[in-house]
C-alpha cells in the first residue's frame, strides 16, 4: 500500500491518501486536500474521519462534491463536536465549516471493510469523544496491523490536548495504554499533526504516557 501525506490549514493538519491497486482512500480532510487529490487525477472511494474537530473536516464538503465518495466517522457532525460553537463564543474565531452529511457512523464498530480493504478500529476518546484510530490490515488478515492512522490521539513525543469541551486527560491516557500500546512495536503511527512515529518509540520515549 502506498501512503502519501498532505498537510494544510492554519494548524498544519495532516490528511492521508492510501492507494492500492485501482483503489484509493482518504483519512481526514484538512483545508486544501481536495485540490491536492484532484491535481493528482485520483478519485478516492471513501473518506474516513478520525474525529470531527474543524481542522480535520474543512474540506469534507468539497471532497463529497468533487469525488462523490461516502464519508464515514464515529459520529454525525454537530457544532459541538466540530468546536464551531466554543471557538466562536470564546475567541470569535472567524471560520465556517460547510455543512456535510456522514454516510455511515461507526460508533460501536471494531472493524470495517471497503473495496476489499479491512480496517481495525480503535475508539480512543479523551481528546474528542468521537476519536477513532484506523489500522488497515496486512494482506494476511491474521497478522497484526503495521500502520495506524491515529488522528489527534498520539503524536511523536506528545498526545492530543484535553482542554477542549468533552476532553478527558485520564481517559485519553488510559485508552492509549490499553488499546494502542499493545500493538506491535514496529506499528507506524500516522498522526493528525507532525511527523510519523512508532508504537515502540512512544512506549519508551513519550513523556506524557509511558507503557
């Protein structure tokens, strides 16, 4: 599988393009990713959202309009989960998220399949109550995942902030320890911000949450 990263928007948010054979998928929709994908002449068959914070969803409506692909996420969008309400009321942040619909909600799901690719799902709330991590399975489905798209759960040397509404620091740490750290050490984590890392590195070096 080929994985390319796009970084865009005020908060330098990562979105990922996965390609295998004739199929491709997107993970998250930061500002500008629709133009980036279109310039490559590709047509994603599915957009997966790690969570609904505004910097990860700004281009969702554009992606749906241009490519006609379905959008799957843990929860349906609302102004509370996107942080539109709190940012406007607290700091007058001048932004608008173009309304969009989620075609399938994944709350309670442990795996999904699309176009022959199976993803294991890990619900790790604490940064946002709807945070999902996606791990595409290896060709041999019996093998443990070697790649994880982690959103804003776990970063290289960091974790997602928990001072937003519905944030819960203890819950986030507990979820990382119980759901992500048991993954193989060489699992590559592609986060919502910053460079990739590995589960093994973060178990040892992450100052916020050690194994």
